[in-house]
C-alpha cells in the first residue's frame, strides 16, 4: 500500500475534523454567548477543552462509522473512496459555513461516504444507514424540539414565583455548566466520527488488524477538533444565537440541557452518530416557542431544516465526482 495515499487520507481526515470544529463550535456555545452568560473567547476556550475531554469518553460511535455504514473497501480503491468522501464533507462544511447555515458536519461525512462508495463500487450497508443515520436524523430533532419545550415549561413552572431578574442572573451561571455539558457531548460524538474514518484507513493500508482505536488517533482527532473549535464559527453562531430567536438565559439553559442529554443517550445507549447541529437547533426552537409560537423565526428555521435534508445528497454528489476525478487521474 502506497504510504503517500495513507498520509493524504489522514491529512484530509484531520482537516475535516478541524472544519468540523469551527463549523460546529456554535452548537456548544451560541446560546451562552447570545444570552451573555459567557464571553465569546471564554466560551470558545471552554468548548475546546471540553471537546478534547469528550473525545476520550467512548468508542461506540467510532465503531459504527468504521464498520456500520459501508463495507471496508480495499487497496488503492479503498483509499480513493475515503479521500473522496472526506473532500465531499469538507466542501459542504465550507459552503454552509460561508452562508452561516448550521448544517450537519456528521451527515456531510456520511453522505460523502455513501456517494464515494457507490461511485467506487463498494457495498453500502443500507440497513446501517437507515437504522444508525436516517432514523436518528429524523427522530433526534423531534425529541430535541419537544424536550426543549417541556424543559422550558418546567423551568417556568418551578420558578414562577421567583424574582425574574435574579432568576435570569442565576441561569446565566447555570449556563456555564450546560454549555460545558454540550461541548463535552460534541466531543464525544464528533471526534469519534473522524476516528472511525482513520481506523478504516489504517485497516485498508494494513497498519491495523484490530477493532480498537489507537491512542494517537484519539489524541490527534480530539486535538484537531479542539483547535477548530477555538478558531470559532462566528457566522453560524449568529444564526443559532440570534436569527432563530432572541434567547434569554433560562431558554438557553433549557435548550443546552435538553440537547446534551439527547446526545449522551444516543452515544452511550444506541451508539448512533447523531448531529449536534440538528439537536441543539431543534431544542432552541422548542425552548423559544414557550414564549409564544411567533417568537421563533420559522422562516429561518425552515431554511435550516431544508439544509439538513440537502446535506447528505449534496456531499454524496461532490464525493462521487471527486472519486471519478481520482479514478481518471490514476487510470
């Protein structure tokens, strides 16, 4: 196996993780920054540290990515498929970041894998795609929306006699913890997705023969995700923090607590790679709707949801085209 091909795939994988970090940093901190619970730089630093820690909490999601979506390809063709898949995911990340659209880096990666595999003649495990990607993609935002709504209703009832100004001040403090939990969950989910790709590359190249994740892979993926997170994704942060709804601290806390809970359950119980973007966006909508339904800017929300459904096919098309270019070049 050509070592240059392995190095190229690993380099693109780490760059994807970096784009994942700055693309999705808004997931963890947009609500806390918009409610002024944390300053932007303090929030980014906290998120970077918690992303790093979250990457070491488990390996179930990584195993799903490496073994449950496509059959492990072989040889130079396999490396070309992984390279093309990552390029497709990176392209979609950069486009959506430019337009400030909080789309899913996770589903961009999955779309890239499926598109490149189909172009390269590698079998797609459709049962795994449906069970581990499509169903969670539909269900997790619904759970986030309903959970955010219920959590905010509970907060309103529990603190119905509290001094509003004092309650908001206390929830700003509480948001430090909920934002940290969100960042930890983001590291648990998103760093593992790239770990799964790196393990596939090492397996194809013959450098790994077990299912375990080498410690250097964990450290590398976690570090790149953290560096990307600290770089910040200000365009997307503005969309999540202000364009959907003007959040107050209790709503921000309800959204973050709901989203992080959903992510921990799916990671540890179902080992399903879900989108942090989908869950936190839906939870923000749910928490905001308790103020009044019209408080949520549903036009913005509609554009975001449309982006969710476009993500996988768009990344798949770019990945398939990239595989075709590589195949012709190596011809």
